[in-house]
């Protein structure tokens, strides 16, 4: 790949662009644009920002991703999870005088963009690996519950409620006497309609013979139809005078180009939260992009995705928006609608821009309950009960990390939840690898294979002990290996040779090397040789230059069979010739 097109993928796919690709991208862009208008408004409201901010955050980020991104179908913009995190971060920050929430969200997007861009340029995408699947799954599920419960107040017409799950529920119950009946009818009616569109309408369309792209278009247009119907009802019956909260005036046109705040106090407060948003957004983006790319046997470049996502967030920040990432729902719609290249994102940006210029006045009477219902229906798909049950059955340790993440996210906050989940995961990993499985192995009769003596009927000798640690050696587990070998030697005074079977050792750090030196010295003092077998090339490349191999009291054998053949041939059974 050419160096320039490596950083600007648009130069690569742009050379192959033709009329047929443009037609497919245009159809996809129309469908996605229709879906994104109410969704963008709703996610801005979820972030605690004016609704137009969601539209602003859906234009330049799409353009930036089309230039720098490597996925043909990924659609970036505001998403529920990142919007919730934005609301939590800005709500808990002590904003300096003169800094509005919108200015703070712009600054948060710019800081996130800088972090993502730096991670991409320095190829630091591996940082996201510290977020294990159970932690991410638990965090997303808990966030889905928080978002859904937090939007219930809009369905009931109640005052704003912030905080953790317990505080939100307490506030809801405390304000129940203030429930607005027209809002309840509007909100829950809209909620029921959207659930029916998502669950019941596809079956009806299938019976009518509609499938594929058109069925997808009709189902995804459900929120748009809900917006149209409830806005007309709100205007015709003047529901605002009956206590139904409406969106109100949405500024027409684009925002003026503005710079984010460069207040050092604000940047200091937002730095760590921006890092969390960046990492979580990157994980979600890459997961969606790789899933969709695999369906078409395409590939993405994660480090370039970091750069693309960074540029998208910079675009959102300077356009008066909020942090953005790749969204699963909008990307799936883009994929199902037949998008072939990132040009579909450029066309979608044009569609959103047109809506911002011409459609915002007609949304004046749009009930906030409609947007809340849209959010609830969208985020309930984030609550993954099947994964929670699966992880519980498979690994109690991973389930513990998931439970900690869910509980702290629900009852303490977004940032403590995800950070605690990462910490617990790392602690469980260190605990698990600090006491690795160490097997004493013997020969499977008639073969050159060696297996655990506790699991297989194997042949062993009395003068050779073969130990196989099933983990790399590092500071947390090397002492455990020492103790295990010394204990086995003490049990068998007839031993003359110890063989460390290294087939499962991929890395040995400095602490592990020091332990090998100590084992070698103590065995030599006991009249026992210390040998290695099946050492991997990269491990040997580290052991030879440091002088350990020269000091070894025994030898290094290519295979475990060679070791036994040399040290104690009587312990072997004859190999059958195939």
C-alpha cells in the first residue's frame, strides 16, 4: 500500500469509485440519514445538551471518517453509551465560570480526538486490550439499564433526575404525584409503537412479500414516523399548554466555527474521562467495523481506525458537537442498505446537513417523550442477559469482574464502574497466573508424546523428573515454580535429573530468569542436573546472550523425547512405527 493512501484511505478506494458504487452508496445514505435525524436529537438530549448539538456531531465526523477510515460501512456519530458518559462527565465536572456544558462537550470531544490521534500515530491500540470482554459487556449492560431508567422521567413528564440507579429511582418515586397524564399517554404510546415496529412489523412485512433493503428501510423508519405523528399531535392539540414538554426552538443552519475552551482547569478535569471515552469508543468502533468487514471478507486496520476516529472527534469538537464513535445500529443499517464505500458517509453527512438547514423549524413541537422512547428502545438492546449467563457458567473469575463492573456502574458511577472492572480483571489475571498449572509429565506408551501423569496412563522413570509449567515465567509466578520443583525433589531422593519442559513458555522476564538461575544453583548443590527441553526460539534468543545456557548444569534438548533418551533411556517405552 502506498504511504500516502495508507494514511488517506480515500485515495485508495476513490480511484476505483464508479457510478454503480455511487448508486448503492446513495440509497444507503438516504436510509441512514432518515434514521439519524431523530437519533441524533435523542442522543444529544441524553448527553444533557441542546438537541441541535446531536445534528452538528453527525456531519463533520462522517466526512472525517470517510477520508481517514478503513471500513466501507462504519457510520460514526453520537451513540447512547458515549452520550451517557458525556452527560456523567460534564455533570460531575466543576465547570469554570463562563464555560457552558456545550463548550465543555466540545472540549471533551477535542481532547478525545487528540488522544485517539496520538494512539493511532504511535500504534497504541493495544491499550484497549486491557478492557476484557466481561468488563466491556458488564459496563455496556449496566449503562443500558441506567440510560433506560434515566429516560423514564421524560415518559412521565417529571423533573430532571441525576445520579446513580438508586438515586434516579428514589427521585422518580418521590415525584410520582407530579406525573403528567398527557405525557404518559404520548410517551408510552410511542414506546409501544416503536417496540411493535421492531418486533412485530418485520413478520407482517415478510408475509406481504417485502424483505431485504425495503423491509429494513421501513423498520428503521419507525422512529421517523413516530416523530412525525407525535409532532403533529403536539401541534394540533397544543399539548405544550397541557404540560407536555417539547423540544422547542432548534437553531436553523450550521453553528459558527468555534474553538473549544482552552481553560487549563477544564482540561485537567476532562483528561482522564476523555481517555476512558477514547478507549471505550475505540473498542466499540473496532468491534463493529471488524464484524461488518468479516461479512464481506474485507479487513480494517485498527491503528488507522484510531486516526480516523480521532479526526472524527476533532471534527465534532470544532463543529459544536459532542464525542462520537462508530455506532452498531447505524452501521448495520448502512451495511444492510448496501453501502459499498465510505462515500456513503459523505452522502449521509450531506443529508444531515440538509435536515439541519431546512427541517429544524418543523421540530419545534416534537415532544421530548418521543425522543426518550426512541432512546429506550435503542439502548435496551445493550442489556445482554445471554452473555451474562454464559460468562457465569464458563468462568466464575470473569463473572466476578463483570458483577463488580455492573454493580459499581449502576450504584457508584460510570468512571468508577469501568475503572474498577479493569482493576479487578487485572488482579484476577495476576492471581490466576501467579499459581499456574504445573504438570509432572510422562511418556504416552509407544509414542514421543508426553502428558500429565494425573490425566493419562504414562510411563515415568525414577531418576528423571519432567515438569511442564503451562504459563510464561514472570515476576508473579516464578517463586511458585521454584517451590513446586523443590517440593517434588524432596519427595523423591532418587532423582538425578530435572527437565523443565518449556513448550508452554512464551516469555521469561528478569524475575523468571533469576529464578532459573536459583533453581540451577540449588539443584547443582543437591547433585541434580537442571535441563531444558522444547525451548521456543524467541525464548532461547533471550537466554543465550545473558549467559544462562553456559551456566546450565544440564543440557538443552530439542524435544522431551530426546531428553529422556539421553538422561534415562530405561524410562522410555519403544515407539510404534506408523
